[in-house]
């Protein structure tokens, strides 16, 4: 529901902006405000889970997200809508890592298999989102984009009450690290805002402030150890730190590709946004095909082999893009490229997530989820900012816009994939190796 909501809002942003008589810059905060609120709450996940339990927190977040959807649909001004989206972001910032943690608690060594199936409905969101948004805007008004969440949310909360296991026994009264929260949460917000607006003076200032706040948090957390909001000693676990680094780099490759490939199709090849969307659809199909196979492949060949194979497949899928940049666009090559890139990214991510969770004791799963999600979310904006700089330099070299101007950016994307390959090659061969190291830790 959260993924679908983000997709339909992105697709319908111009319609909402026009009907609420807002400027593009203000309307953009419907998306940006949600993402920043999400980042603000993310570091609190582990502490709140310890304080009230995962089931209670899940029900509270899902209920809040559903009620916030009703507030979004009833908004009559852009300020009201942005405020409701902030509430959605606060709930959404806790839902995603919380769901991962609850799955990890019961999946154990079957993590790759379970998360492979669990990821399939999430992947349907970007595929169904534009279709649902188009249908709603054709036959109804934009508030129904949010009202559609209400029956789904009510059903999901009702099912969660009866189906989710009670975890009252795991509740512990941990002291709240108020200084740590004041450092890391605003620091993450400043970093994400700064990377998105790095070309502006405000964005650059936010970036500097973000690095200072995160640096202060790291110093404070290393000093406080187990009493810190996030115990950074977790990264002393070699398998967990390797798996988290792989996730950081993979998220960077995914976001950089999502920026670069559509740009090449629209600005380089002259396709409309709608046609570019259809051309990119096979990538989602590749992921849908790869995810359900992850359990079997990981059991058969091991985490390292599957993850490395996924990176190689992603890189192989990038080579046709280089050929088309130098020669001409080919629909058949593009389909093969997107299928390979989608399948490869799916095959890289799940084994590394499984290795990360298997490498930590069960009582530290909440901490591991929070730490990994924070690192993951920083990978995307850092990589896209770096690639944007490369793209800008490449554009300067070509006075006339041409597909060839995308050669250097696509080579930079291949370079990022090489970094993922190096990191993935250091993952454990089998899940049980992660479990053993987790027990030792």
C-alpha cells in the first residue's frame, strides 16, 4: 500500500498541483515532505520496538497511515495535503523496516525464500500505479487516489490483529538516547535534502550540516556503546557490514539507473514519457521473475555465488545500452537489457539481505533492520548526485544533444556495478556461515 501510494502520487503530481492551484515548487513537497518525514523517523525503529513491541507498533503505524490517507483525500489546500503527507511519512518510515524485522524473526535460514515471495506484491506497485492513477483521474477526482487506501488499510489492520504473533515477551525498558536522536534524525534529513538540492546554496549548506550532525552522532554512539540509539558496534560484525555495504551500493546503482535510463530514452532518443515508461516495464518483469527463485538459487549455490551472478547479469544488461548509445536504438536489445538488469538487481539484493539478518542474534534484529535501512536510503541520493555531476560534465562536452553524450554516464554506471561486484564477492558462501558468525558475535 505504501509503495502504490508513492507511485500514484508521483504520476498524478501535476494534476494535483493544478487543481489545488499551487506552484510546481510547493507541490513537489507532497513527495519530498513524505520522504524527509520518513527519514526523520527511521532511526527510532529499534528503540520503539523494544519499548512497546513490534505488533503494537505495526498496528499503530498501519492505522496512522490509513487515517492519514483519509486526511490526504479530504485536503482542500496544498498546505493541508503536505501536512497529511508528513503524517503518512512518519508512519511509513517505521513500517518498511518493521516489516523486514518481523519477517526475519520467523524466517531464519529461509530468509531468501520468504523475502523473495514477499517482495513480489511490492514490485506490482510501480507496474499497477500508473494504470490505477490513470483510471482514477479519468473517472473520478484526485482525492480517490488516497481514499482507495481506506478499505485496504482497514482489512490489513484487522488481519494483523489476529495473525501477527504477540511479542510482549521481547519488550524491554531501554533509556531513550535523546542526544543521539537530535543528531542522527535531523542529520539524515539534511543529507537527503542536501543531495537532492546540492546545486543550490541551501542544499549545499544542508549537506554540510548533515555531515556534521552524522559525524557527531557517530562520535557520541561509539562513546555510549549499547546505550546509544543505534549501537554502531554492530558493524564490527564483518558479514553484516559487508552485506550492508552491498545494499548501499546496490541501492545506488538502482537509483542511478532509474535516473539515467529514462533520461537517455526521453532526452537522447526523443521518446515521450509515456512511451519511455512502457519501454522500461520489462525491468519490473525481470525482478518479478527473479524474486520467487531466490530461495531455491540461494540454497543451491549459496549467497555469494547468487549475488555475484546477479551483479554480472546486471552489468551484462548494461552493455546493450553502451552499444545503442554508439550506434542506434534497438527495441529488442532494450527489452533484453531491461530484463537482464531487473533480474540481476533482484538476484543481488535478496542474498545480501539474508546474509545480513542471519549474521546477527535474534534479539538484535531490530537494531540490524534500523542500521541497514539507514545505510540503504543514503545509497540512492549519493549515487544519483554523483552521476548527475558526470552527466553535467558529459553534456558540456557535447554542444549539440546526442545519444553519444550518455556514453560516459553509462560507463560510470558500470563502474558503480563493479563496486557492487567487489562487495558481493566478500559475502559468505552459505547462510549457515552467517549464523555461526552471528552466534560468535
